[in-house]
């Protein structure tokens, strides 16, 4: 073989080498980027799942129509494969203390659909009771509005009517009615995630007529 | 002459090397794609299955077992290049989420439920009804059967409880129908001569079959001891299902037009 032919063969081999490795390299880079896309999706799916974990575990009527999680893959486009540019973020994983968790609206912490119905029934019964107590208290208040005047109070006390005791009873009824409404709202919220009737505002125990009442001095009293 | 022949052989060898290597690379590429897709679908199915179990447990206020099957297509050298290879991902999860007595409010007989789902199709055929069951009975999952239950101290339940059937056989048929259509339309319009290409592809992925269920009617009257109870199965209803998904490419009408210069301008 002449020297010229040997040189041609060598050049041919180098060309082949460059060509094949060029193709291989390009192919492997593209393949690696697609592989990264699979991995990124794996991570994103996990982040989405973790971020909705608490929401999915809450008693909430959205369960009837939603899983609070759906597969939402990253967009694999030309920029991702050919330029190595990601199309979007995989998201933020839950932070310490789960401060990053994006929970669904509603704050129910226990219960089921059945419990929600039961909670609403209980709350309605309590509110009816509170209405009756308010009615009694209002009647007493009407009576006290004229019987408790300075002109007549001495007269009623003379015949043994305890005006101060009646005022205490009125305040107690108002306060306990308010407290029962708070409890009803709390029960409904715990069972269903929210209350159909707003919690009394301002809170019962901050009201004048609740000053010194047992429901507000007891260690088990609650208010929202 | 001899030298030229030698050089041509070298050229042929390079082409052969490229062809062999190319096939190996494409095969490797296919397996990696297939593996990546399988892994993703498995992960997604596991997650969705658990969430569905959670959802069902919340709605039914009981212990539920949920099985989810997903049929998808994945890139593969073992199947048509465009059509892809059918993949089946499956996951089962059990969740207990109940307050008070299990089941609907007021129910004394509901205890646990089982659900099957193929893609977006629920496989349901509840054939036993309880007084407290309301609405669509298929929302209660697989067939239920009345059975006495015993607590740890051997005391018998006050009522016969509804126990879900278990699936012991699934005869499934999966059919993938692929259609491709390519049109080339030549326009000899004098103002805008062009060639338009229009290509559409569709894949209909259908899964149909029958699941066979049975009840274990054996009861353990003394759960406190360690003696195993021999299962005693009783046939329950077989339930047919039919799930179908159609993928179309492009999703909207897709065509591209190449301006065609006739040389008359």
C-alpha cells in the first residue's frame, strides 16, 4: 500500500471517529436530559404529593369531588432537550414545621361526612337552646328595665323580690347563651371544616354580662 | 485498482459500524425511556391509589381497600414506533378513617368496603343493601355479604355485618387500535401555490374484562386464640368492566404548508 493510500485511510478513520463520537455525544446529551426530565418529574410528583398530604387528611367536604392531588408533569420541550433549560420548577418540598403546606380552605381537624351531619344537628339543637335562653333573658331584662328603676326598686325589695339576683340571672342567661353559640360553632367547625353560623364576636367572655360567670372562669372554658 | 477496492471496503465497514452501533444506541434509548416511563407511572399510580383510598374511607366512614389499575403506552422497540408498548401499573391501598360506628350515619351493619378502578372507570356492583345505604349503590364498591363477626373476647356482633367480596380472578382483554393518516394536498392556485401536509394519528386503548369475586364465609369465633381458620369460599357476583381511552395526535388539527414556487412569478 502506498504512503498516499495509508494517509487516506488514516484520515478516513479519523473522520469516522469524529463523526460517530459526535453523533454519540449529541445523542447521549439529549438522552441524559430526557433522563433528568424523568427524575425531575419523579421529584415533582413527590413534592406535590407531600405538599397536599395534610390537606388530604383533613375532614373536608372537598373529598367528595377532589383528591387534592393530581399528576401534573413538567413540560418536556425543545429547550429542555436541546438547550438543557428546565421548563419549570419541581416545587418546594415541605419545610420544617410544615409551614409550606398549602392546605385546602377549611380548618376541620376531625370527623367525616357522617360526623359533619351529626355535628350540624348538634349545633342546631344547641343554638335552639341558646335562643330560648336569650328569650328568657330578654324577658327578664324587659321586666328589670322598669322594675329596677330607683323609684320602684325599693318597693320590690320591700316585698321580697331580689332585683340584684334577677340581674345576675339575666346576665348568666345571656352569657351562657353566648357561650353555647360559641360551642355550637366550634362543634360544627370541627366536624365540617367551617360553621354555617358565625362565631359570636366579640368573644363571649370579653362581654360585660359575662364578667365573673362560671363559664368564663372555669379552666375548661373555650372561645374562638 | 486494488488500493481503491481496499478503500471502498473501509468505507463499507464504517457504514456497517454506524448501522450496528446506531441500532444498539436506539435500543438502549428505548429501554431507558421505557424504564423511566414505567417508574413514573408506577409512582403516580401508587400515590393516586392511596389518595383514592383516603377519599373513599372518608366518604364511607369505614375501612376501605382500594385497587387502582392504569393502562398507559410507553416508548419501546418491542412495539410500533408511534403506537408504543402497553404498560399496566397497579397498586392497592387500605385506609381506615372512621368516627364512631363504621358506615353511614345510622347504619348498624356496614363495616368495611372494597373498591376497584381501571383508569377512570369504577368497577362497582354492590348487590346487598343495608337500610342506611342511600343514593347510588354502586358507590359502595364491590359486592357485600352479611356475616357474623366476633370481637377479641369472643363476643358475637349484635348484627350480621356487611363484608366486602375479595377478587380472586381477573380476566382482562386489552386492545390497542392504532390509526395513522397522512395527506399531501397540492394546490395549483395561481396566487398561492402550495403543498399542504396533514398527518393525524390516534390510539384507542381499551381494557375490558370480568373480575370474579368470592366471600370467605368462615368465621373465627375465638379471635383471641392463635388457631388459624380454614377459609371457606362462596362465589359472589362476577363484575364486568370496560375502560377505554383514546389518544389523538395532534390534539387539534395539525398541518403544515410549504409554499410552492412554480417558477411562473
